[in-house]
C-alpha cells in the first residue's frame, strides 16, 4: 500500500526563533500591527510504500526522529493518509 505523509517541524516553543522574530518585526514595520510571535518551521511530504498503516506510521516516526528533525531544538507532527 502507498501512504502520503505531511510533516510539520517547528522550533521548540522554549527556544528563540530568530527568523520568526525578524518576520514579526518586519510585518509590524510595514503595518501588520496585530501580528505577534511568528514562528518559522519546515513542511515536508513523503510518499511511502508499506504493508500497512502501522508500518508506514513507524517509518515516518523514525525518519522524523533520526533524520528530518533535531529533537533537541525542534518538535514535529505528521498526518498520514492512504494514497
């Protein structure tokens, strides 16, 4: 079976996000005064061939932990759906 994973990786809330701070400041400077606390992360998609949803879930979980994110600085979440 084929599965499609959408993964979002974000900096941990406890850590400073310099890119987010720069975007927040710039948005306020050009008139978007209500915008606060922009955080910038990564969005990835994967297509996975697996025997079942449980196996596909494990592949994505392992990839997020070991390759796609830095667990010291980032959190992740993903959604898995059949293709």
